[in-house]
C-alpha cells in the first residue's frame, strides 16, 4: 500500500512515493532539472504557465513509477502541496485564461494597500487576520481592472494546488486553508469574506466548492489515469500550501509547536490556538491544515527574505574562492559569538514584511579594518540571519505563541552548527532536525485524509529525528548581548532614535 505526494514549487515539481506501512519514501523525482522559468514581462511581475507544472508533474510521476516498480493499483491516495498565494483563472471548459500570477509577483501591492485603508485596518485584521496586501484577492483585482476581457471569461479562480487537483480529477474545489492564504476567508464569521469580495466587485460564484484539507477532494479521472499511468478512481485526499505542509511534514499541528525552514528565504511557522493577529501585520496568519470551526489552529508565518541568499552571497564574494559551505562554517567558527562586534543586517533581498514592508538593504555595522577578517564577516552573516529570526519570533511570542521547540528539516542553513547553536542560544528553544520534505509530507497527509492513518501521530510515528540541539546555558548572555547590539543597530537604522542597549560587558 503506497501514498503519492506532489509538491508544486516555483522552481520545480517533486513527486514522492511513500510506503504507507513503513512510512519510508521508496522513490522521488523532480522536474525540471534546472530551475523552472518565471515570466517577468515587467519589473516586479512573476508568472508561470500552469501547464508547465502539469508537464513536470507527468515527468516526475513517470520517473517514480518506473524506478519503484510499484503498481498503480497499490497507490491508495494522493496529496498535494503547492506554492502559496498564486492565482490561476479558468473558463467554463477548465481552460487556463492567462499565465498564473505567482507568490513573488508584486503588482497587486497598491490594490491591497488601498483596500486595507478604505475598508479599515481594524476590520481587515480582525476578520482576515492580515492586510489584503499582495495576496490572491488583490491579484484578481489587478486582472479585473487591467484585463477586463479576461476577467469576464473567468468561471473559477484557483490556487496552484487547486489547479493540479482539477487536472487530476476534472473537479474544481478548494479548502478553507487555501482561501485564507488568498485573503478570501472571514475568520470572525467563518465564511467567505463577503465584505472584501464586495469591495473588489467579485461575484461569489468565482469561489470553488470548499472541501476539508483532509478529505476526498476528487478522484483520478479516466483521461488522467491514462496520461499519468495511475489508476482511475484513486482518491485525492489532502492539499495545503507549502508552508502549512512543511509544518505538517515535521508533525507540527498544535499550539506552541514551531516549524522552520532556512533556504534562500527563511520561514518560522508557529501554530496558534486562538484567533489573533499582529496589529502591524508584520507576520501573516492563515488557517493551518487542521483548523476547523470547532478547533482553532492557525498558522502564523514569519518570512525573512534575506536568509540563505546572504550566505551564498558571502560565499561568492567574501569567502576564499572555491571554499565549500562546510569549510565556510569551519572558518566562521574561529570567530567568537558576536563576531567581535560586527553586526550584519541581512535585508538585501527586497522589502521585508517584518519591518513594515521597508526595504532597508543589507549592511555591515561595526567593521574594524585592523581587527576583523573573513571569518568574522562569515560568522556575522549567519548570526544576522538568526537574529532576524529572533526579531520575528519576538513578534510571534507577543501574539501568544511561546517558542520552546523548533522543528526543522536537516537542510540548507540548518546544516550549519553555528546557525543552529546561535538560534538555540538566542531563543532558548530546543531544535529538532528531521529527515523529510514537502512531497513526502503531502503523501502522509493523503494517508490521514484517506483514513489510512487515524491521526497525525500515527502518520508521523516513523519520522526520522536526526539531531537535537539544546541551548548552551553557559553562553546565554553572550548570545543575548550580540543580539541586543544587532537589534539596536537595526532599529537605529530604521528610526535613528533608539537608546543604546546595556550589555553584560558594560556592567
């Protein structure tokens, strides 16, 4: 008995086949092998052809079926993870009307900001838990105003995962979790956000039927079964955006549990058990995969744009030529905690929502030409990334999410002991590292949705824990002082009127 999981990313589409009894991945594949194309007709735009997702999904499916030798009849359920906040528009014949506007497209920012101001910040935050911002609803508003001929043909709007489910089954449906990430869900009234739909002039018929995240959401059609080599009637029983799904993959379901990733950008995703929001909308709140009317489970998402991209920039431009990331970490370990006074603000990858959408750039503070070398800068870069996480975690804790345990995959920045030790040291949280990924998580989510697993604990009982990092109590003050200096420099760069911190070394 096997489970099939898909992860529809903006870089590639990955498929994994999981043995339901052992919980182990027996085969996985991703396509394309080079990063997928993003169409940028104008500055700030980012689009992809949904059909390219489907073509890459076909290639990945064929690869894992061939490699594993598993019979299509042995696959009992399918799960889907997908890039969040995208917009796919189809007509009555399920024909895509234009390229998908994906998550990193910024053209809709003015539309969301105007809605936020016109409708009222308090009303938006108390009902949507976010500003309408640059999310799916605002992207649809851009189409309505700028491409009216296309808008008039729209039968249904979908998120990328909804589109893939439609291609698999021929049925169009969505989830509360998906609607919430698009700013279409009213948490106060537990229904589609009519007030935002009315403001933008959207007809309610554009919203697809709503299904639970864990439930049958359609079955593989005869045409698709032939196209993919799957069995007709195989149920699709789970879907979620990539960040909620990453949390699921790490068995993060309950209030106070935290999932984190640190690739090109970094994410801290915490589960809240009450309806709450940040008054400044510096973090985003969506329905988690197990949110219901009777059980509040909200995912609070902190995103830092300048994470691994800073580390890779340092590797290319600062570190000795030809050095590996592991060798970089060894070099950085020669510098003390706090990098002998250097602070790096890692915000050189666009405006940061955590900083009220300001674009302050990356900067190095405290550099002494007579005292500092490459090892100090390399360490300061990793510390700056961690401190940006801490700055956002403080916002989450103000919302009532205590961060005591962080779950993460053993990948990207979490491969660095300096990064891990600094994160544990400055937050006081224990870090647990696991061997998993989004497509494997989607497969196990499908197992829950199909009733093959009774709950998440059974589904993830075989999750491989690779390492546990405890905070170093003896060095707590050193980490606290380094963070205080970094935070002072950040806030001074933003306002210029912050009093200097009192450090333990000043006492």
